[in-house]
C-alpha cells in the first residue's frame, strides 16, 4: 500500500472541506481523483502531504504516518502543483536543478537527473529561458519537470493540465503514463473526466469532500443503471413514434430535439438493434446513427443528480 | 546551499533597481558631501536693512548723530510721512523698520527724562532685532555721557559717541581641529549612506523573501526533505552576506575619497558604526519581507522607510532644524542612533570616555533593533507555519 487515508476531516469554519475522506492507493497505480471544482481534491492532497493541518483522521504513506517532519517519506514523493510553482528569477535549468537539489545531494547524479527531466518533458531548447519567456503549456511542462526530476516513487499531479493547449496536454498525459510504466505510483487529480478515463487505472469520484464512488472506469460505469446513449438523425417526428420508442425494452427515455432522436437505455443488450428495427419496420427515414457508452459524467450525474462540470 | 544560491540569484535579478539607489548614494556622498557647508559654521556677512527714519525733533545734533550712525548700517527709503503709505510700505516689504523721533526727544533725553523712540516693524522680522540693538547701543552710550559729564553740548556728545562707536575689534577664529572640514564631510558621507543602505537592504532582502514566501513555492519547499531549520539558516546566512557585501561596497568609495583618513580611529569607528547600523536595517528588512504581502508594495515600503527615517533623523536636514518631538519620534528608528554616533565620531577631537559611552549606547540600541526585528519575524514565520501545517 502506498497511501492509506482514514476518516480525514478538514473544516474551514463552518464549511466541511473533507468529510471522513478515505483513500487507498496501491503500488503501480495511476489513481485518478475526479471531482468538480471545490469538491475537495486539492485540500485532500494538501492534507495527505501535511501541507495543511486537518481536524481528524490518519494518513499513512508507505505504511508510515505522514507528518510535516517525516523527511524519509518526503524523499520518495514528487509533487506537481495545480499552480505553476517555479522561481521567476531562475532559468528553466536552474529551476529544475534547484528542486531536484532539494532531494539529491550528489551533484553528478543531480546533473544527470536534471538533464533527463528536461528532456522528458521536451523543453531542452528552452533550458536558458526564464519562466516569463515561456508559453502556458511550456510552463506547465517546467512545473512537471521540477516535480519529477528526482525520480520519486510516488508522484502527485494536482490538475496539471488546467489552461493547457491540446498538444501540451497530450504530451503531459503521455508523460504520466511513461512515468507509471517506469515504476512510479501516480495520483492524478482532475475535473476533466476524459483525461481521467484515458490514463487512470483506478478512479475515485469526489463530491463535497468525500469519495462517493471508487473503482476502475468499467466498475464505475457498472454501478449505474443507465447504459448506452443512442442518437439518430431524423428529419420529422411525431408523438406516436416517440411514445412507441419509449415503450421498447430497456429504453429509459427518448426525446426529439435539433432533428435528432436521443434515446437513453438501461443496461441490456441489443438496444441499438431494437431501435433501428422499429424505425425500419415503420418505414421511417433516418440519417446518421451514433451509439455512445455511458461516461463518468453519467456516473456522477446518477449518483449526485448533477453534472460533473456544474 | 541551494537556498543560499537561489537567494543571491533572486537578488541578482533585482540588481537594476538596487543599482539606482547606489547611484543616488554616490551622487549624494561624492557631490553633495563635497560642496556641503555646515549652516552652523557659515561666515558672518553684514547686510543693510531697508528702513524709514522720521524725526519730529528738529535741529538736534544727537538725532543727527543717531541717523548718521544708523545710516552706515541701513538704507533709508524716502517715503512720505503718511500713515497709510508707511503701512503699505511695511505690508509690501519695501521697508522692514520705521523709527519716529518724537518732538522734544533731545531735550528730554539731555535732562535725563525717560523718553522712547516710536517704532513700527514687520512682524517676526529678525532684522528689526538687529536695528533695536543698534539704536540701543547708540542711546545707551549717549546716556552714559549725559549722566556723567555735566554741561555737555549736543555737538560734543555726538562727537564722543561717534568716536566711541567707530572702534572695531578684530576677531581671530581659532580652529582647534585642522581636519574639521574633512570630518564634517566624512560625517555627511556616512549619514547619506544610511538612506541608500536602508533602501537597498529592504528592497533586496524583502524581494528575495517574498519569492520564497509565495504560497505555492513555499509548499513545494515544504514538501521536500529539506528541513525547515536548514532552509531558514540558509536564508538568514544569505541575508547577512548580502548586508555585509552591500555595506562593503558602499564604504569602498570612502577609501577612495578620504584615503589614509579612513585608516584612523575615526575612520574605523565610522565603518564599525555602519556595520552595526546595517545589522539593524537587516532585521527590519527581514521583518518587512515577512510582513509585506504584495511584491509591488516592497518598493514603496523601501522608499518610505529609508526616506522617512532619514528625514526625521537628520540625514538630509540638520538636527538643529528639527523639533524635539520629531527627534523623540526619530529615536524609535535605528537611523537616529546611527546619525547620532556619526556626529559624535565626526566631531570628537580625541576619544573621551563620554564619547565612547555615547557611541556604545547607540551601538547597543541599534543591536536591540536588529535582535527585536529578527525575533518578531521568526515568531511571525513560525506562527504562520504552525497555523498552516502543524497542530494535528
């Protein structure tokens, strides 16, 4: 077990930021902490790292209690913060060297690790640039290089792709997967469900300071009753057809808007086939057809009654 | 020593702003100190006052003699004896003094009666005091003769007074300290140093500490295995080294300007005083860096602290011109004690016990400032840290 958090509670006055928060992260995982803004992800990370005091609960990292002076544990951790935390007055190279130097005393080894980290995030060309001269995406990559240069066993990424261009985002996500393959355990917090779905091996969904669902993405989707979403391009529609479709087996809802019939089904097989059979047998002309499996947003929607991005 | 090195890299990035204060100092120290003349020691130069002399006592040799005596030291402005015109002349400062000799003045004076001249002056005029003194001088001399020689004619009286008052005494100013002027210049060089040293240290140290205190950067440092104690040690070491370096750079021109004089006891005391002062300023800069929230505010704080304390402590304006209340308030700043000991060092002819005691008192007060400011900043820092991460 890399991290074990039990009943973590953190209050800001009357506001409960973390409400009996529990978490277990295993070796080699990319654990995704998914939740809307304000759900308590960053507070949880700060409490886990002893950057923030909490009211109740225990945090163990590598089976040892985490505390502000647990320097042996801190040696194994890398942190990539939500905000870019680098020195404006130091060059790219000097920044990575500084943060790597906080962990690695051997100068020769440090030089090697700094070069590797800069190469890894693809900012070698900008080594002598000052952060002010970098774009938002490059700054994020520098932020990552500063957090991973000492090759930590556990790396925490706190929303590393906020306000990042698509190319840098792909670069960052691929980088995280590479780090994981190289042996690092990753905790990845985000409110972008697509990113979490793409890279995380296990996901915890957070809302109002607690984990409301946890598992692989497949396990999470299995937890909910809704299945695929079928969209059929139709140029005309009457109420009878809509009612007939609603009456088909496993169909939860059907609506017609913007020249499209949108059908949501519960779990079950051949839902798409039964809808198409109905349309064909009634000589209804249709255009393109899409079928989408349920997303994590559907999971969040069903559990909390609100959209993930609300 | 990563934190120490990073500290100096941050200082280096702020060097342009710091250099401006150094240039200002060089201007003040080299140019102003070289043309400086102590207002308290300025040469005396007699000037003539514009006045009106009106006599209602005709055919009086005594009054004529008085007018002649005053006339050598005043300009008589011809204005008609009209009340309104005379008032206007005073109001518009055409004249500063109007004296009227009443009718029968001479006779009354010769008979030993109490009689006064009438005068109208510009309110608060310093020149009027000078004119009062001249008239008193003439009449007191006249009174002396009238009281002691019987049957003295007005012409004889006027002649005696004229002869007596024509005598002048030669005054030779002896300067016991041949290096007085040089010492004054050195004093002002080191006084001006207070302004730039204060500004540079507050600016440099606060800017560097502000960077390290940024919440995200501070958290990143706190996440690392670097002990908080080690980090504080490296930061404080950086501060001390920066203060010493700044001090040395600012003292250096004094060796070029005053050469061998800087290797005397006075020179060494000036340098020691500057080092002690820099420790006090270092403490205040450390405190400022931990208190000031915005980076943009640092420059303003540096200016207010350096200029403000220098103005009230007598760096730019001589202390004689500052009020007691202001000086009492100034004594709550280290600049006051620094300037005070500079003046003692500059003006002492040899090292006397009372001078040593006064200089040591200033040193101790400055060191108390340094220790207090450091202690308060460390307590504030610790409290902030405890509030954030400790307490579980």
